[in-house]
C-alpha cells in the first residue's frame, strides 16, 4: 500500500503536514525536507526544478502515490513543469495502472481568497522567489476574471510584498523574540503603504504561520487605518483541499495505507532536523538522513 509524500526544501512544510494529519489522520505519511540545500528561494528556476524533481522521484520510489509540494517556491517554480512534462512519462512506466500525482499549495490557497475579501484588495506576503514568480498574482487573476465574467464583480487588486528576513528568523529560532517584531512591522507597513485598502493578507510561505501571533498583534495596531484585515494561513486550506481531492479521486484513495504513521526524512543531519522540527510541531520526532 502507498503513502502520502510531503516535500519541502526545509521545515515550513511541517505546518502543512501537521494540518493534513489532523484532517486525515488515518493515512501513512512520508515527510522529506531537503534541508541541506535550503533555502530554494535563492536558486534559479532550473536548479529549483531539478532539486524538486529529484525529491519527487525519491518519494515515488518510496511508494508515495500522492506528493504534496508543501513549499511555495517549489510550487511556484517547479510544479507545473513536473505535472506537464515529467509525470506523464513517470506514469507511463508504472504497472497495474497505479498512477501518481503531485499537488501544490498555491492553488488551494488562492481559491479561498474571493470568499474572504470584502474590499477586493488582497496582499501577498512571501519569499523573494515566490514574489518574483508572480504565481499568486496569476492564479488570483484567473479566479478573479472568471468571477467577473459570471457576476460582473470588480477584479481583485493584488499587491505583493517580499519578506526576506522572516524565514531566517524562524529557522534560527528567533521568531518569538522581541527582535523579530521589527521585521514583522517593517514588511506589514510596506505592503499596507502600497495599498491601504487591503483587507486580506495571504501568508504565501509555509514558515509564516509561526509569526501569525506577531502579525495579528501588529495588524490590531494597524486598525487605526479603519480596515479590518484577515490573514490566511495555508495549512488548513491545503488539508481540506486534499480531503476533497481524495473524495473525488478514489483511484488514489484506494492505494493508500491506513496505519496513521509518519516518517521524517532529511538531507541534513537527522538529529539537527528533529530538534529544529520542534519549532513547527507539538511533538518530538525522530528523523533519518537520506541523500538525493
């Protein structure tokens, strides 16, 4: 029987895994963090695609029927190419009609936005690589244009803000300390100065939920602008989307084993990964080192 694979370049995907396991605890999971080569955001498209494809192939070799790219950079830079170019070839070589699929985190996130925003002004907080890809902007434009055709509503106004210091703060364990407040305030001020009418902020990085308390605290202060701002984290949205996907695709659901287990793999030192993972998960874990 097969597992659900969850991949990230580092630790942030653990927030996605945690939400998925709470929604779908019965399945078996395999988490892979390519921590030795993180962060992906500083690399070119070709490098990100190559690294992500290596991880996908490894997870398929470990009998994962579904793979979630729990990384916005990989979802933005590599997912489409893997789905269109590599998966058809991979599935052609598989026996017994047991197909595999790779899903991302961006689409499930943007699908929730139109029902949340009231002003139609949306902000994207993300890494430099995700911002430069404009994946969120393009996906939101698709959804917005479709809704405008159906209901004559105004198109969404989307503004992006790169937050290059947030991931390093989180991965170094500094995100709960007072020094992190400076960078939370800095990037929130910058995006709200670009568009004061923003009423919905999308956390376009799987690390960012660890800063949610600080973000919301600062947004309370920003209430003087007269706009109530809601923040969207990805975990629960991706988990619900996966649940719906399995409901509508029994050919994948029937392949999955139901032992409720989870194995953690990393390309970095396993003990270091297990220790750092405690920042993202409530439980202590053990991990295994692998090479890609």
